[in-house]
C-alpha cells in the first residue's frame, strides 16, 4: 500500500467549556492530508458542540457520545469503536482535546511507520510531548526502566531508588545536552499521541471502564507490550499541550506533598488507579512492596501533621487501600 493512500481517523474526547482548545486541534488535524475522519466524543460539553461543528462545515467531523461525562475510558472506548467500525480507515490516532500536533506531526508518524515496516498487530507509535520530562529523557536515550514499572514501587517510591534523582541532577550538571534518537520504546503511554493500526484493536480491545478518569490509558496501551508488541516514541513527531496540566507549576519543598496539597477527586482516582495498576504490573516481592508502602505512608503522615493535612492523609490511605484491593469504578464522593 502506498503511504499516500493511508487513511487516518483521529479520536478525541471533550467535555466542559473547552471549545477554545478543541477548535485549535480540529483546525490543525483537518489540514493533514492523511486525515480521513475526526471523531469527537462529547463527554459532557457545556455549550452547543454540534452548532460549533456545523460552523466548521467539514463532513469529516463526526460527533458521538452520550453528552455527559462518563470518564475517559468510556469516552475513548466509544470513539475507538466508531473508528474501528469505519471500513475504510487504516489507522487510529488518539488525541486529547488540547493536544496540538505540529504541522508535520502526522507526516512524520506515517514516514516512521513505513521505515519501521510496522506490523499491524505488534507496532504502535507515540508522539513526543516536550512538556513531559520523562518523554524527553527517553527520547535522548535514557532507559524507560528508570521511570516505568519500577519493581515494588508505591506511587513511584522505592527504597532501592533513594537518591537516584538527586544523583541524576548532579550528573546532568556535567553532561552535555543529548541529541534525540530517531526512535525509542516505551512500555505504555497516554492516550494523547497514541497511533496504531485499527487491526490492533483485535489484540488490545478497548479501554477498561473500571479505571474511572485516570490510568486507563496506561492500562490500555500496556496491552501492546503484554502482547509482545512495541510502542515506538517518535521524537520527530511532536504534540504541544495547549493547557497546562495539574501540578505542573507546583512548588516542592521538604515538608510538603503534592498529593496532599492538591488533594481532590482527581487525585483520589489518580492514586487509587495507579496503585491498582502497579499492583498488577510491578509488584514482584510482597515484602518490599509493603516496606515501601510503610515508609512512604509514614513520611506522608508526618508531612500531613506539619502541614495540617491530616484529613487529606486519611483519604489518601483510603485511596491506596482501594487500589490494593481492586475497588475500582466511580467512587462515593465522601472519599474525596
């Protein structure tokens, strides 16, 4: 198949008052020659999304969804289902509604797909998002094992990794800026920038609805790795996050915790779901996991006393226990 004949369906999920963001993404992806369809999942927009799309006047745009916020997993499941059922689509490209691809982003993905001679059932691609430090480091040659699936970790903490990031900062001061590799691999990635042949849906299925709001993307894309496939990070294919993510500008100190300071329903789901995901993928030694959990919780308990965040700490314990016990789905509001 000539690459000029590839047809790509873009899937994005939107909600709330986000037309200012979504409209920029729509304008950009409609300019790409490979764009076949743009499926917008209405996950609870607070304005007349259909009227806005009618003004765009492009028949490639399709609105689907239930018109209410059902969570990202259900939203992307709806969108991926529609893309998969489109008989003349070759690839599915997932984007958040604030992911603005560079002008050559899709061309670069297609070129790399051809160069990698991608197996429809084994190969997925992922765009570089420069505001994500981990993406940048892996693109420059760092091992993904330094950041993902750390054995027996709890919320990223492991006693065997104490001092790692401090040593890395010292090393960085004396290291030259590394060039980006053309390709790198990652075990799992966010939805935004994930690109795959639609036949891969036969292998990885659809997002797990039990992961309400967070970590469903990690669970979904990790299935590529579990199926002996590879997710290739493409540094030459870049996406800009228009909206600043939660916690990006957080000021860290020795006696503070981003988890406690920014505690809300989002943090509850992020913590609970991450603990559950890691319990399935990263716990190799029950003793070390329990030790890491004990050390981290004792540290956070002390911080909660110093910072008057005991209420948030108790809710954190509930979230962690729910994750360990696999209590997923939409939770009661009193847990937040």
